[in-house]
């Protein structure tokens, strides 16, 4: 679930919130790291509704060590807009908490579209040891999200939960692929 504006999910307490159109570019995945330091989600892209969803491109960087505890989704990136990852690595992010089902260790897309071009999603985990499920260790997409993968790798991601609604170590797609 998303938190209201001004609540725990604001840039003042860790994650980088992107609510408008923009592009973030770096020299290359091995040179620029955006690190959550195991303290918060790295990027929260978009508002809580899709009526003003932004268009965002992240290019040539690594998104790592994000953490979304207590039933929040999207350890590295929470997306609710039109998001393109171009030569981006999303790695070593974690969703860990008590919820009916936790989503998206690396990326959780709630609305719009998600496109990965020459990108890698690896080593991410979504887990739930409080009696619930877990979906999409690497990527989880919700209903009405278009997911496009072009020359990209999804590898070494995991999904652990306490019930039968745990699935999609790499990708849990609830929309078109």
C-alpha cells in the first residue's frame, strides 16, 4: 500500500520521491550508485493516484540496498507512472514485513507502464514470515501495468512467504507482458 503525502514515505526520511516528469542520467551502472543503505525504499515514483502520474527515465545507474519494511512494497523502486529504466541495475533490495501479500523486492509497479531496456534486476528479495504471501522478488506489476523487457536480465531474485500466495521469484506480472 502507498502512504499518504507527508507520512513515512517522504524524502525527509530517506527515499527519493519523484512526482513529476524527469530524467536521471549517469555515466554508467558501475559508476553511479543510488543506495538506500538498508534504511528506506530508494525511489518512490508518482503520486498515490494515477490521475497525475509522471513520466520518468532513469539511465546508467545502479539502484541498490533499498528496504521497505512493515507491509510497504517496492524495495528499490515503487512506480506509479510511465517509467523507463535504460542501462539500470536494480540489485540487493528487500521488502520484508507483515501484510496479506508483499510485492516487488526490486521494483513494484502500481500503475502506468514499466520498460526495462538493457537493464538488470538481480539479487532482490520479497519476503513475508508473518502468515502472508510474497510476490515478485525482482519485479511485481499490478493490474493495468504494461511491462516491457528489451535486452534485459532478471536473475537471482527470490520470493518467500508463509502461505501458498508466494510466487514469482523473478517476475510476478498481474498485467500485460
